[in-house]
C-alpha cells in the first residue's frame, strides 16, 4: 500500500512538471517597485535642473545652474553607478552661464552651454572637453538635439525663427514650411530623421526633417492641443505627449505611432507636463507628476491603458519635492530634481527605482 501511494505521488509530481509552464522573470520585470533617495552634493540655492541622461547603469549626467555670487553659474553632476559627484572640469565652470540639454553622441557627450553670454556646444570625449561655437548669437535658445553626424539648435534672433544645423564641419541655416511661427522643441533619431513641434498660424504642428527639407509630418493632433515632447525610439516607434484644452481645462494625452497609424490615449494624469517622460526598463512609460504629498515625490507608470502611481521616499520637513528629469540607467530608473526643506531654498535631490 505504501509503495502504491508513493507511486501515485510521484506520478502527480511528474504530471505537474509537464503541465505547469516555466515562469521566467526578466531583469526588467524584477525591478523593485520602490524608490530610494540618493545623496547629491549641494549646490548654491536656488538651483535649476536642466536635463538628465544616462548611458548605462554606471554612467549618468545631470545639468543645470546655481545662483552663486549673485549670478547664475553652470553645474554638472555625474553618477558612477553608486554615487553622485560634482564635475567642475567643464570650461567656464566658475563663470556666469548655464548648462542645458545634453545628448550622447557615439562615445561623446554634447551639452548646450552658455558661457559669459556666449552659447556653444560643449563636447566631452576621452581626451577631455572641446567646444563647437554657434555661427551666430540668438535672442532665445529654445532647444537642442544631437546625433552622430548632425546637431540642431533652435531659437530666435531679431529676424525671427532660426534653425541652425551642424553637420560635423560647419553650420547651415534651415528654412521651415510656410506658416511656422515658432519651434518649441526638437529631437532626432539620425542625421536624416529629426522631428520638431511648432506653433503655426493654424495651431500646433509636428514637423519632420527627412535629410532634404523640413516638412509637415501630417500628424493629426487632438483638437485645441499642444505638444510637450516627442520621444523617438530605435524600433521606429514615436510617442508624442502633450495637453488638450477642453472648456479651459488641460488634459494630458499620449499619441503612439508605428510608422503606419497613430493611437491616442488620455491617461488619468490631469494636466501633467510630459517633457520628462521616458521608456522604462519594464517597457512602460514613466514620468513625474504633481504630488499630493508635500514630503514625497510622485511618479506615474503608463502601460497601455493602465496607469499606476508610486511615491518616492518620505523626506523630513520637505514642503516641495520636484523631480525634473528621468532617465533609464540599465535596469533602474534615475530621477533628478529639487527639494525644498522648510526654512531653506530649493536644492538638489535624486531618487532611484531598482538598482
């Protein structure tokens, strides 16, 4: 009888092993769903955060500017996979100016830089820092994008809209379609595939550079809407984030295109600015949102039609925690921004999801 019972048990176990699928947990799916605080060396408050970009789990950079000696001065921070440190080797580190948007271009890092009123592109390589001067001075510098073989700076001078393109050897000024009044942002996937969002005499329009000219991308944006950001991915997928105004109330929308069609959703994000949106290691879209808790940051995760929220760690005596930028760093997410503690001016903060 005992032998028969042992045989039946073994048979059941064997059948279960055949029928039950093997569950494989990918590294991205295994990322813990809790944020932790990362110490950041203090700057001179108040501090403005411009951008955050990561090349992998062991290298990320954050740019901005601090108010020191009664003037704005550039700040640059580096993440080495373990800690944040301040990099003071940039040219003009102690001079008036700011650091703006940055891009990884091959093995280099490119940053839009204002130094004593003169704007240039800083390039960091294994051999150190170098600079690419702009061909002219602009009144405003709206945005910057760089890829191997090309870079763009958009803004305005006393004659109006300017689109400046660098091809590695020199600059050209590009024209835009008739009716374009102002370019609000630009991004690029390659030297012959760049996208921009523009204010035109008929409303907000998406433009695309095909290597020859800027043309209307024929994207049917929601009525009465604007664009905050366009995210280009290596797969060819394009994600547009912005706001649509209905009865004076802004509502965030997301549009995703695969090269053939566009799909529009309205996740429950209120009027969140999507400029800091990134694709996370889990495949979902992540972005910081306005928090309902003064002592904690708040993040949204948008995966198809499902939106969930998570909070950063509690910060003692904090009255305003504002992540300004997000970046994927390997299997984790990094955020960089400011935190205001009661009785002091805003200073720098960083948080990490996973690790």
